[in-house]
């Protein structure tokens, strides 16, 4: 009888995640209502949301205003990010993952990674705890957006339409 090596269990959300993730989801909804890319993020410390933000590339003609960057900008200068969690509705891209690594944010809670797999392995390889919720609301919102605005989505992730 052979035994398969067991994979370590994926990190699970904790009891403080629901409120903070909801702030990220609401931010994504705001971006969608404004005609932007529906990605939202929130930064929390000790379960308390410090700031939230959403993708503002379209609204502000700002190429680096992804949801995660917007939330960090809204949080303002922090002495340290080592005791924070970043919540985002979609797996972070390379730019946002680099910022997470740069500021040593130890934990990222992701709404979904089905419509865009982002840089989750990069984050994990740098010691970031990554929790993927596979929130169906986020999946549905991004699929609908990608289907109805393929050129805008391609622009957001620097791909050809």
C-alpha cells in the first residue's frame, strides 16, 4: 500500500476577515458603478479596516491605480505594514504583488483567482500567507466585466485584446 504525501492545508480565513473583505468587495462595486475595472481592496490591522480603494485606472487615467495600490494610497504613510492584512477581490498582478512584498505585508486574502491567477505563487515564495476565498460574487463580477469589456480588461493587465 502506497501513501501519497499529504499537501499542507491551504490557509483558511479567520473570524475577522468577513468585514474587511466586504470593504474590498464594496470598493470593487463602486469602481464598476463609476465605469472602471471592478477590483477593490482594503487594508486592515487587527481586524479594523484602515483604508479601502478600488481600481481607478479608467476614472483617473492613472496606469498604476490598481485596487491594491489605491487602498495603500488611501491608507497613507504607515510606520510598518508587518501587522496588516490586505484584502483584494482579485489575485494581485505582478505590480501589486511587488508592492505587497516591498512593504512586507504578511497576509493577503483574495476574493478569487479563477478569472485571473495573478502572482499568488510569487507571494507565497516570499513568505506571504495567501488565503483564496473563491468568492462567487467576485468570480461573477469579473467574468461579466471581462466579457463585456475585453479591451479594457486587456489594457488593465497589459495584454493584447
